[in-house]
C-alpha cells in the first residue's frame, strides 16, 4: 500500500518540471493521476506514460488553467474519467520579471492570471466534488518570494503571496467539510525555470543556502506527497518552505 493508494490527484501544469515530479511521486505512492498543461504534446504524452508505468491510471489534459470555463470543463472531464478528485495541486505558473518602473500591464496581468486566478478556477471547480466526498487536500504552489518579496518580481511575488492567502482562506472556509488547504513555498529549485541563470548567479545563491545546494524537484514532490496524504490529516492553512533553510 502506498501513502496515496485509492486517491485521485489532479496536478496542473505537470507536463514537465516540478509538477511532473509531483505527479510521478504521487503515482509511486499509488495515486491515480490526472494532469493538465497548455498542450499535451510528445513530452506530455511521455509524462503520461511515465506516470502510468507505476500501474496507476494516468491522463494528461490540454487546458489553460487561467481560463475559468476551460477549467470547469476539464475538472468535469477528470471527474467523469477518474470517478473522484481527492487531491488538487495548483502548480501551473509562469514568470514575466521586470522592475516596477518597466513592468507592462500585460506582464502583470499574465502572471496574476496564470499563477493566481488559475488556482481560484480549480478550487472553485473541485471543491463541490470534494465536499460531496467529505474530504480533500488542496496544495497551492507558492514560492519563498511570496513570503519575502523580491525586487524585479513584483507580479510573481504578489501572485505567490496570493496563493498563500488563498490556501489559508480555503482552509478556514472548508475545514468543517474535511477539506484541507496548504501552500508550498519552494526556494531555489533546479528546473528549466532556473537553468537559464548564469553560473556566478547560481553560486551566489548557493552561498546563502544553509544546505549549500539548490533543491531538486523530488525535494518538492516529497513535501507535496506528505500534504496530499493522510499523514498530514491535522495540517491545514500552513505554508511549508522548501528552501534548504535560505529563509527562516
Ligand atoms: P516549468 O516552467 O518547468 O513548468 C510549469 C508548467 O506549467 C509547464 O509545463 C507549463 O507549460 C505549464 N503552464 C504554464 N502556463 C500554464 C497555463 N496557463 N495552464 C496550464 N499549464 C500551464 O516551471 P517549474 O519550475 O516546474 O514551476 C512549477 C511551479 O513551481 C510554478 O508555479 C512555479 O512558480 C513554482 N516555483 C518554482 C520554483 C523554481 O525554482 N523552479 C521556485 C518556487 C516556485
């Protein structure tokens, strides 16, 4: 028996990166996994196959998480295909960095829509299902910059702070229905998003991290698995930083 055997998880933006690592870890722990991404191309289909290789049900759905109507549609489809939705991970996210003075309205709107409104869309569509099931675990992917702010990322940091307050509010509204909601705040994680950084910037980052390394996608997936599972049945409304101790 895995930690998530018998549960169905829905992970947004999981064709690659952190979302994919979470989907794979959930599958390794026995969960059936539905995931979304903007397109399900060859690499998305490969992700689907990697998840299914754990002997669980797996399916990728093309859907824009920032779109309210598309989200309702995809959640209904997942419910029809899988029968239940017990775990929701709001992972889809983008960056469009820039200092405030140079930031365009389009940069601001895009990041808020993809990073924050998407979570509203999915929580709005999934919680009626979870309420009927009398339980569920919602995990919002925030970031350490959502706790501490970051120069040059006011749109991103605001969206991630929003993800934390959204999780705390849902935890308060839905606790009596058996629904838990928490946020994960990763620090510097080695993914496509951070691979673009020059080596000296990376080295500078690592010096500030007590554990002296960037995190792996598995480091994040492990905490997501804890929050998704009944191991965390008395944990709700929390933010867990996964940052090697960078921000205490
Ligand atoms: P990534 O760029 O590798 O993966 C993000 C996925 O989301 C991609 O597959 C992308 O196609 C998908 N996506 C983007 N917009 C979408 C939309 N509108 N609808 C559906 N899917 C969409 O990024 P990564 O690094 O895996 O990040 C995942 C989450 O973790 C994001 O929310 C990010 O903000 C957060 N995070 C990442 C950190 C890092 O160091 N990599 C640190 C802190 C937070």
